[in-house]
C-alpha cells in the first residue's frame, strides 16, 4: 500500500468506510475565489484585494426561509441560508489575510468534501483571523476554522479529521435543523418581524434578531447525538479521503488534557461533549478496524514550506505512530 499519497487507497478502506458511513464519489469543481467573494463581509477582498461582492439578501427573507418546514427548504434555500449566515459570521471575525493558507485549506477541505454524500454543494472553507481554537460550519457547505486551531494541529491528518467532522455536520443538515428549531420556537415574533422591510430602524431590528438567533444556536452547540455522528462519520470520511483515520482521535486526546478554564478552548469545550466521552464512542464505533491503515501525516508547515500551498496529494511523510485504540492516550 502506498501511504505517501491520500489519493491511493486499498479496497479495504472503502469497505470499512461503508460500514461506518457510506459516501459516494462524485466530480465537483468550483472557483474558490468566486465562492469566497459570494460570502460577502469583505472576505473576497481580504484574500484577493478585489471589491467585495454585493450584499446578501435581506434578513426578513432569511427569517421566512427558516420558518418553513424542512421539506420546503430545498438545497438552493439551504445554500442561501448558509450564505447569509456566513456573511454574518464574517462580520464578527475577519478572514485571515494569508492567501496561501486560505487556498491550502480550501484544497484540503474540497478534496474531503468530494468523498462526502453531497459533493455538489458550493463548498467553501475559510480560515478566520482568531487565535482561539474553534471550528464550525454553516448550512449549504460553509466551513470555518480559526488560525489558532490550525497552529495547534500536529499534522495534516488532524486538520483533515476536524474538517471531515464539520463537513458531516453540513451533509447531515445538523445546523440547519437546529437553527430552524430555534426560529420556530419564537415563530410569533419571527413572523411579525418578517412583515418588516429591512430598512432604517426596522431593518436593524431584523438583523439584530437574526444575530440573536444564530448566536443562540452556535453558543449552545449541537446535540450530543449530532456530535457523535459527526465524529463517527468524520473518521470514515477522513480515511476515505486518504488521511490517517486516527487524526481526529489525536485531536480529542489533546482536548482531553486541556484545562477547562483555558480561554483559547472555552468555546470548543463548552459546545461539545467531553473529549473522553467522544473517545469512548469512537472506540466502540471503530474498534481496531482502522489500525492497519496509514495515510497522509505530512505537517501543515511542510505543506506551506515554500510559501505557496502544495497540492493536497503531494508526497507525505511516513505515518507517525498512533494509538492502538481510540481510547488510549497517544
């Protein structure tokens, strides 16, 4: 088995991944910079120096979308919800100005998304200029990671595991369902606000309401069931993409040792189940089925060592040692 290329994997990988979470392969191509510009909030100009795209649709339209039934929120509407949410999120945290890093994370994330059940979404991966350790997603294919998280990844497989976890949240519509449930909980207020046209004071009230709605969902976090599903399927997705399946396990082992009052990890620790509980769940789901598999363990610094992002399938370093089970410490 050639462990130096994440593009080449034995048939055994497909069988193991199918047992955890089936994900068909499909072709998918989008221009990264166009997608970044489509987010609004100045992201495109932060990466390319070009003028930002037009502002997203008005907030009352988004409220209307969120109060519809899930059956009425088709993929196009899901993408619109995510686009508007992404623009709001970028209003709070700017994109990191390192264009090479942005391109690299997009290449890595897009390759992983190709192996997911929804490769045709307009997948966009953004590095935020934030020293904290955070990662989160928005409906429709938008994934955010902080520079602080990337700096703390020992190698590419750990970042791949994190991105695969977030991709799973999107493909399973976890955030879309949580946001909609939150909107429906205050349906009377939402419908009243939707009658206001977004201009002057009324428009600001709607925007404030949207920010409050999103903040509630993202600060509360998703359900434990959703997080466990994203871990289990994320491991499978990372392995299918050619990365060491124990990358996410290594991340969780590190999180297990973090002090609860560490301000850099406050958001992640408060919005996810305890790291040990996640490790226990993964051990039950994975067993030792993945122990014989390797994958890319090249470091991110090596990937960016020449000042430009190398292709995701560039030769990787030999796989580093990893735990014999998901529960044992590395």
